[in-house]
C-alpha cells in the first residue's frame, strides 16, 4: 500500500479525532473503496485508547449485511494487532421465541443491524433502551456511567429509527460516500475522489462509450462483455486475480426483458465459456450456470461465493442487492441497464467496481499491472462528481510531443541494494536481547514497518530462528532503513530502464484527466487538449497553480537573449510536404505555409496530470513517497524546467502546518539531489500574498529567486 494512501487515511482520522473534541456532530465523506471501515476502526481505537469511559454504538443502516461485515472487520483488525482496543459485539436477534434480547455490558463497540432498530421491533421495545439506560446511568445509582458516541454508517440512508433514543448519545458521527447534506452544507471531513484515485486507494474510471460515424454512442451489454473478455487474461496474468463484470438490471417490469437480452448475449458461441450468476432479493430466483447452484441457500451465501479474488464467476447480474456493504475488489467493470435517477444509489453501485484488488502490495506490481489494478470501466452511469472530471490528451502527434520533451526521473534504492549492507551481518551485530517482547507486540511493530523493510525481511526469513531474530530487531532495521533513505546522496539514483539498464527518459502520458476545481485559465497552445471538446479552458487545483500556469503561459512566448521565443515550439497535425523538412518552428514559420498545411503550433510545456503520469520523484518522510511536480517546461536552449507549486495563502485540509512545512523541506532535499543527478532545473515556487518566493535547484545548488529574477534566468543561456 502506497505511503501516500496511508497518509491520506491517517490524516483524515486525525482530523476526525480533533473535531470530536469540540463538535457533537461530524460528517465524514469518503468514496466507497477508500477504506471507510478501516478509518472508522482507527478512529474508535484512538478514542478508546485514551478514554475508557466511551463506548460506540455503530448503526449499520444498510439492509445488505453491513453490520456483520463491520463486526467481522473490527474483529479482524483487533486480532491482527492493528487496533487492539476494539472489543466489538454484534447485537443479534437470534434468540428463542419470547426470550428477551440480551446485550452484554462488557464491550466498548456495539454494532446494530438495520433490521433490529426499526420502530416496533423487539430491540426497540425495551432491550435497547434498557441497555442504554444502564450504560449511561451514574455508578452511584447502579449504572456504568459511560458516554455513548453514535456512528451512523451509510448515513445517506434516511431513517428515524434511533430518534427516540438520541438523548443517550453525546456525539454523533455520520460516515458515507454520499452523505445527505442540506443546501450549501459541506462535509466536515472529506477524502475527495481525486485524492483517493491519485493515491491508488480506488480505481480511476473509464466511461464506456464508442464512436460511430463521428458520433459518440452508448455501447451495448455485448460490447461490455467483449471488453471484459479482452482484459480477463491480463487480469489473471498480471494481478493473479479473476476479474468480474457486474450488470445491474431494473427492479420491476423491465427486469425480465433485460435478462433475456443478457442471456441471449451470453449464449453466443464466443461467450459460452463465461460463468455467470444472477443475484436477486429472492434466493429461489437466484441462478447460475456454474456448478454452484444451491437455490435454497440465503443470498449472503451466493454473494460470498462470488466475491473472493479467485472465484470462478465472470459476470454477476443483480438488481439492488449489492449496492452497499459488499466488498468485491476483483470487480472491475459495471454495466448499468437500470435507470436509478438517484445520485446516492449510482455512487454506491459504482463503488462496487472501484476497490483496488492489490492495494496492500501495490508497490510490488509492475507499471502495467498497477495501471490495470487501478482502472475500472463503467457503462450507463456518470455521477455528479464525474461530471466535473475532464479527460485530456496530447495534441494529435502525441509521439512527437513525447519524443520532443524527455524527463529523467529518480528513485530511492532499497536498503538491501546498498553495496555495503548485509541483513545477516547487521542482525548478528545487534546486542542480544535479555528480555523478550510478546508475539503480539512484535507483530504490531512489523506491520508498521516500511513496505520495503517487510519485503527484505520476508526474503531473508526461511526458518523460525531467523524470523524471531528479525522480529525482535525490526525497530533497529527500520532505523537503519530510515537513515539510509534520508541520505539522498547514497540512496537516490536516476531510474533505469529494466530491460536495457540505460537511464530512463519519460514524458507526459498520452492521455490523462483532471477534476474541475474552478481556478480557470484558457490555454490553447500547450501540450494538452481536452477530449471531446474544442474548449481551451482548463481548471487547476489551486489559485496558486492557476497563477503560475499563467506566468508560464506568458513567459514561453517572450523573447530570450537570442531573440527567440523562450519556450521550445513544435508543430503538430498538418505537415510541410517538402521532402526533408522536419516539423519544427525554427525551420519554417507557419505564416509561410498554405493554411491547410500549417498544423498546430504548441509550446513544450504542460501540467503534469497525475493520472497515468510517469514523471515522479521519490522522497522519504518516514516511508517512501512520490512527488508528481505540477508543471514541466522545455525552453529553447533545450533545458528542462520542473515546478512544484505551493501556497501559504489557503488553509490546509487534513495536513497541519507543521507537516506541510516538513513536506516542503523534504522536497527541497529531494530536488537538490535530483538536480545534481539529472542536470534538470527544479523549482519550488511558493506564493504568499501576491508575491512569489522561488527556490531553484541547479546542479545541486540552491538559490532563492524573485519572480523577475526567475524570468531573467529562463531568458538567458
């Protein structure tokens, strides 16, 4: 799991804990698949670690087995030594006929299924109120004197079932991917879709459309099935996962007609080997062409059978039974026939195919496998958030652009790659332990170690004696690893091509995307064009980015000291037909060509959109991180300029100021050494008010520049 993903979750939970100290109601929003249950468990564990007078009531508001799933996850996290303060209990209705529901009082987390908290239900007829009374009553009066925090999971589901007992809850926390908010209200804490995608917590989405006769048209379910078969072997070979396509059909009248259409497609000779399963509300109507065909089993058994990464079911057809509370990371495609007219429902359904199937060991995958693991294909739904997502691609001759602007990137070598380091020798040099830690304590420390440390140790361990020696010294190994990584003069190198061993040169990806965050600027002559539109309007992540983009846009068009444009230019599209003529501006200017031969003149600079981008530099802050610089520019002297834009003008979301400042300091160390190795020029432009302080790194030397000094430098050879 990438450290950026861990940090995103940890910072969100830290903010949640912080708000819990001053707020009685907190709304937490995170995309489905981004680890909402994990973060909920982390939050509860942090509170319980410091306050044993608090208990949590987790109301699972979905009807799809979410309560059981939450309970199982909480137990799993506790038993693995991750969150040891959790002591959960699943409130159950499995009791004899007239027996009173029993709720033990020695736990600190109680998970309440939706079918138990409905009005008039047996739990609400006295058992729950009696329990809450006893738990909160002053010990002097015979109670336990506890404080109850309520967590409403999937809080977008409207219910008033707990309203008559809300007097018992000191604080309420609302978790959802699609919380219901009043007009103008925003979540108190939010992990955005773009942040979750960029850190690889969830998959990026490619929406299924095709072009026919120049028009964009909807693809059929047959097209989706064909697409699925085209990536099935890749999924198995690269990820070791059997993928699946899920198809959502209508709930009532149209369902049978839609099913027949799907069955007709599946019965075609080219699809006959696919295994499919129909899951509906009535277990007697569930069906499959697989050997598993136990129609008398409950729906939960059907769902369990289909969800593992090695399950044989290729296609799952459903109505509404898997919209929430069902983890199936191997699902990578969704075809929706049903028209829900519900933003919340659409978001929840989309979440079924957005989980990363190799999240925990993502670092070990090849680049091709990583892209596959973080791509989902969806037909029929465009959520409100994705209506704000725009695709971009390089101008028509993308290979020409990629060949014209090349960037060397750096990586940090692993400790085991250090010439003078040997794990066995290091362990043998450690003092013998006179006191031994518990297996659980060692397990927790090993789980917290950097991924590369874990992999190095696991590669070394081949017997119990080595395991124990490694486990007891994991903190010392981690400290040595930190020392090595933080010394960039030793650990940093230019990334090399795995096949040739030559220094790798990368460029902008052929296509990418961005989220519309406002901060608009029209740019018509850089490397990017928007997909499916002729608009020149682009959105940037911050006002500081927009301003810096404007500075670069204007700067590349100015003249340098040799009376040439500052920015390197090329022509894409139409070409000069004369033999031997290349397509560069300095060989023939567009005004001397006929209009139909001029093509498009662009400057070699652009935003480094994170989606699919290989332009990144590794740095270390307790674990490996990747910096994706904001802008790349090539000037007319063939120098590469790399910019990471920061601002001190706006508040920070999850990251406090100290962490933000520490990150900038680490980036400076990284860019200083990278500039020495790559001979590229790195910049950290930081906006404060209307002024810019620009830190420049050239050949390992640091300079502080004003904006005018920076522009003068770029214009001079």
